């Protein structure tokens, strides 16, 4: 019981210390420091410069991204067109005709001729 | 802030409400912002002074608070208390600075001046008879409190100052620092415990010194 009350008393003492500290601070704190406004103006101006620098950087980066995006889009649509024309050749309707073309092709004739020559040699 | 422009003469500016000055600042009237700084600089300095002793740190906190406020004025809700809004920025700046420092040395009596040691010795001896601190003792109480607070963690220190020095409620502190009310209560309990332990340790040191002095006197 005695221990608890001592604990409470120490707590109360701590609170008293903090309140007196606060009252002293309120009483002693000046309106502001000398030349505070001048330094604040300088700091805000400095921060504005930094912000402008970053703003410029971000705007430049945005422009570059837009330009790169446009180039990427041109390549993308170019590829789409190329793939479109290739896929037109390989549609199921054209596969049969492609095979017929292959049969008539010079490559097939040449290989058949080579085979015949070898057979004749044997 | 480089170019100062104002639409109204100074005496008229001082009579305008905060919200009007905020609007004028947002329209580029820097004189209006300087007027706001003049209105609340004492409050911001007092908050920083509760946390730090060094005048340079106090001014740095005040500068940072007003700089942040200047760039964030757009987010200030018209009709709300500008003083509370600035206090919130200042408290968060102080808390961040404390966390950056993270200096928590062990408390030794040698940290205090001889006057402070004697005063604490006297006060701690009187704690059991519940004697109060006199008004004339405020300065020394403030110095001692700062040194005791230096030994606490950033969280404990912030909570104790806001609760007992700034006298904010738990709900207000929760809003100020962005913690839940439950966290504020738990932190406050821990902070009081830490402060009590510090004071008890000082009390024990003094009692030991007294016993040693008595023993040497008897010998």
C-alpha cells in the first residue's frame, strides 16, 4: 500500500515537473528568433527552387516518355501489319494452295532431279 | 517567396481572419503568409521548445514547420483551426527529429549541474510528504525535466510532453500523431512507467550517497 502511494507520488511529481516545464517554456518563449522571417523567406525560396528543378525533371521525363511511347506505338502497329500480312498467307484456306505451290517449286524439282541422277548412277 | 507582393496595407492584414489570409497566400500574396507566421510563430516555437533545448534546433523546427505549411496550404481545410493544423505539423517535425537522433544515454547524476542535483535531491526527499514545486523554481524544474526527457525514447517523450505539458487529450494526440487512441493510452502508460523508473533511480542514487556520507561520518 505504502509502495503504491509512493509510486503515485512519484508520478504526480513527474507531472508537476512537466507542467512547470511547460509554464516556464510558455513564459520564456519569444515571439520568434531574430531575423527568423528573413531566414524563413530564404528557406522557402530555396525549397521552391528545388521543387522547380524536380518539376522540370518530371515534365522532361514525361515528354521523353510520350515520345518513346509514340515510337513504340509506331513499331507495334508496324509489326501488327506485318504479322497480319504473314498470317493472311498461312490461313487454312491458303495452306492447301501453299502445299501445291511447294510441290511445284524449283526446290522440290531440283531435289527430285538429284535423286533421279543418284538412282541412275546406281 | 522571393518576390513579396501584397494587395492590402499591413494594418488591414492583421485584422483579417486566418482563412482569408490563407486564400491570399494561395493567390501569391506573401505578405499574408508572413502575417500568419507572425500570428502563430510563438505557438510553434513553444511546441519545439518543449521538445528541444538548443535554440538552433528549435528555430530549425519552426522553419521546417512553416515551410511545410507554406507548400501544403492547399490541403488546409477552410474553417478548421489553423493553429491546430500548424501544431500538428510542428509536433510531427519534433517527433521525426527525436527519432532521427535516437540518443538515449544512461542517466547519471553527473549529467546535471550541482544546483540541479541538490534541487532534485531535495525534491525527491520530499516526494513522500507530497510537497509541491514552487513557482520560483520553474526554471530549474524545466532544465531538470529536459534532462530527464532526454533519457526517454522518442515515443515516450512525445507522449509525456503532449499529455502533461501541452495538455492535449488522448483523442487529440491520436489525431496529431496519427496513432490509434489505444496505442496512445498504452504508450502513455509505458512512458509514465519509464519516467517513474528514472526518478526512482535518481532517488536510489541519492539515498546511497546519503548512506555512504553517514557511514563515513560515523567512522
